DNA sequence: CGGCATCCACATGGATACTG
DNA sequence: CAGTATCCATGTGGATGCCG
C-alpha cells in the first residue's frame, strides 16, 4: 500500500497517458482544493485545513489527506504530542501542482463565476 | 437535469471556490483525457474517441460524454442517419480547458514519466 | 485538537453481451 | 457505427458520534 505513487496509465494503445495518470491522482472533488489551500496559506493543522476548505467533513478530509500523503503530494508531521498537533505541508511534487490548480482556478472564475453570482442565494 | 452547468461550490465559509467547482466538473478519471483528445485531434466520432482513449469501455465513454455534454463542455452532432454517425467536438468552454489539461500533462510528464518507464512491463 | 468508527447513499468504473 | 442493457465491485462523499 506504500507504492501508490506509481500508477502509470496508458492510452491510445501504446502510449502512456500523462493526463489520465495525473487525473487518477488528483481528479477528485476535494483533492485540488486542499492542495490549493496549502499552496496559498502554507502548512497547517487538521482543523485549520478543515476550516479553510469548509464544507468537507472530518472523515472525508481524513481520507483525502491520507490519500495525498500516500501519493507523496503532501507531508504529515507531528508537531506536538501533549496537545496533539500535526501539520500538513506540500511536498515538492505537490507544490509543483500549482500550475494545474491555477489553471483550474482561472477556468472556474472565467466560466462559473457568473453562475455562482446568480445563485448566491443558495448560500 | 439540463442545468448541470451551474454547480457553485463554496469553501472557506463565505467564499465561492473556483477550484472545487471546476473539480466537480472535470475531476474524474476520464474526463480530462477526453477533452485532451478532442483538443489535439479535433472533432471525432464515438469509436474514434474510444480508440484515442483506449482502455475505456463503451459504457463508461458513453456515460462520460453524456456528462460532458450536459456540462456544456462538449457538443454532440449527428452527422449522418443512414450509416449512423455522430461527431463530438468541444464547446468554447470546453476548449478553454486547454491550460488545465496542458498543466496536467506537464505535471504528469515531469513527475510520473520515470515511474512509467520503470514499470513498462506492466503493459 | 485530530482524528477514527460506523453506517449509508450514490457515483464511478468495468465486463460482457446485444442491438438498430 | 454508436451505442444500450445488465450486473457487479469498488470508490467517494456525507452524517453522526465517540475518543485520547
């Protein structure tokens, strides 16, 4: 279970497909946002992260960070034992996702912004 | 079921989150590759697309293109009735995903390439 | 604080077979 | 060609509650 990093996926017959391979790593509902929060606000603890992402349950957040850790996109460090504290930070691999996250952010703002404005009442 | 376009997702309490919103649209295993293939090779039919993505089953491809169509990222046109033919092409929204796809492609090549080389025997 | 346990609903992906 | 039908396994997300 420790070698989750390598999930080569092939497409088009013979060719290995970087896009699908990448998609299988971060192509989930919450994965990208968590990376984004860590990119923008730096390392943080569990609850802090949960706040930053708000809307995610602790169970799901727990699942996701564990998954991201296995994929070596983020590190989990135990900062303190007595008042038990951990800190999540991005690995270099994880930080390198910045262009992907930024492109998603840009696209979202360009194409979904107005829709969200219109339905702001949903909040 | 026709208003799938608008799926505003909020994060961080009050703020609307473009990244998560985008992730809910294309954050799946096959969605990004399909967009990539259409970006690279232009409009194509069902089987052509299935070939290009190879590894996907017709059922899943069928599900995904229907989903992408609902999300207005892709158009489905019936080209011919007698020999029944359709053609899938990207909408402008869909084509605008190029930066996202390219960033994913880049990241995949930079971070997963060697792993795939090493385990090429898996193919 | 930083989770895990449990239970559940639904989404996603895949195999196989079949059709107009 | 372009799917649909069926069945099934697993994944993903969410609610609630509890714990050291």
